[in-house]
């Protein structure tokens, strides 16, 4: 077995990882560089974007652009695998923002959690994890008598994150190597809110403010669930546009059977402002609401109607509002209104990384990726347990 981090050994996002044998290649993710960072040239990957595709397969951990953004470059002969609900969310998103890449996305083969996929002499088992993208996965990859856990992006402070330890203790036994994301190792140590705590903060705000708009990623389903349940508890209407309602219906149909968290049964969906039924507008005025919005003129009439009477909950990465990755259009869109920042990370904390390592107890060590500070793993689990690779370096496992 050989392990190669083609991209992402010392950066966040833009990741491509390969686990191979003499006859087969499994690739995990093929992402774009993050906004606001110096982009590195993408030279392609042999067996994935060029060369001989025989024996190759690509597995996607989730639908964020820094993990799937270069999927269009993958040779059509290479099969691509992804979670079933994640694929539906990706297709809905692609149709609303533009149809580039849609045929390739439609050709993706879906998998179910804990069901092995065999690629020649390599087997891949997907394990569902909590992340700011819904239906995200780790992978246990087995070949040549060795087992590797690829963590993808994950966290334990979300609604379902407490299940991670038990899942790993059952499915990630006898692991030789962990390939682990280390996003938070390069970010300031701050208090990380649990998603449930964020829900309670949103509830307090909704009780205090009758007219509330919330700007968050349309595919961050757990964040939307927090806002939805806070709205219901506060006695407010929960309103969104038809596209967002469609995304929530995809999740409700597949996952509400497992509990109330994703039962989005009381969502009011609207089209353009001129088409909102007067009865609903009157109901919104009377009851108050939490309305999901996105940057763009489509939502400006809603905001202008309530003006200084409303607040906007900003629930995305703060870097879009200030710093090197500032989105000036977003800043201008929000500038007339009172902004309340309410956000928590989609990535694993340092403490949870340690817990994950101690649960899995890899026999040979941990290989960092998706981090600007891969050396930071040495400080938390011991330098002797860390295998530092460079982009393109082939590690003989």
C-alpha cells in the first residue's frame, strides 16, 4: 500500500489524497483552493485527471468546494462515489447556481454508511460524520493487509458529533494509519460553541427580536435545523425561498424517520417578494419570523420591508466579512442592517482530535493533511506518532 497526498499536505482545502496498490488506486476528494489564499498551480493527478484511468476510483467526503471543486477535471472513465443525500443536495445547489458540471454530478454513484465498496484489491467503508456539510464521511480503506482511516472534515460539537467515538470504536479497529484533518491547529484558540448552544442563543435572540433574518450556507443543514427549532420554540414563523425548502425536503424525506431534528414540516416557502400571498405577509407581520436569506437582490425587498425593525443573524465564517477573504458584495448587502454574528466551526477541535486519536490508536501513526500547521499534531499526540508528508510525496505504508 502506498499513500500520497497530492495536494493538502500543508494547506486547508484543495485536497487530493491517493491510497494505492500495484493494481488499483483510490482517490479521496479533488478540491478547489479556498478563497483568499494564494492559489497553487494544479498540475493534475495521474490516474485521476490524466493518464490511464484503469483501476481508479474517486470517493468524495462531502460537497464543499474545497473538496469537490475540481471534479470536472476527472476523467469520465473514473467512477465517482458520494453519499446519497449529499448527491441530492449537490444537484439541487448546482441547478440553482448554474448547470456547469451537472452531467458529471448526475453520474455519481451513491453509497450507504458502513457498506463496503470494492475497487479491485482495495475496499472502502464510508462512515457518516458530523460536519457543516450534511451527509459527510470518513473512510476506512483496506488493502495489502493494512487499514487506513481517512477522517475527511468532521467535528464532535454538532448535533450528532457525540456518536463519533462509539462509531470509531466499532468500525475503525486495527487501524495502521490515520490521515487526519487539522484545520483548527492553525487557528486561534477560542471557545467553540456546540450546535445546541448556538440554537439556545438563537432562541434568545428570536424571542427578543420579532423580525429576524438569518444568512447561512443553504447546505449547512444542521445550522438551519438549529434556527428552525429555535424559531418554533420562540413562536415565530420559519420562512425561506423555494430552493431552500427543496433542500430541506430532501433531508426530511431521508432522515426525519430517525427523529425530530430533521423534521422540517412547518416551513413557509416564498418566491419573489411581489408573489408573497398577502395573508402570509400579514401573518409574518403579526407572528414574527426567522427567514433564511442569501446574498442577492432577490432578498432585498424582504429586508427593506422591515428595515431598522429587523436584525440579521450572520451564521457563516467571519472571514467573509473581514480579512483577506472579505466578500465586498456581501458586506455591502448587509451594511444597512443590524448584524448579530452567531456561528460555530464545522471542523474538529484540538481536544476532539486527541480523543479521536486515543480511540483509534493507530499502530503506525498519523499523517496530517488539510492543515496549515501539520507540525502542530506533534504537540498534541507526540512527534514520534506523526508522519509529515509533502505534496506529491509517495509514502510506502
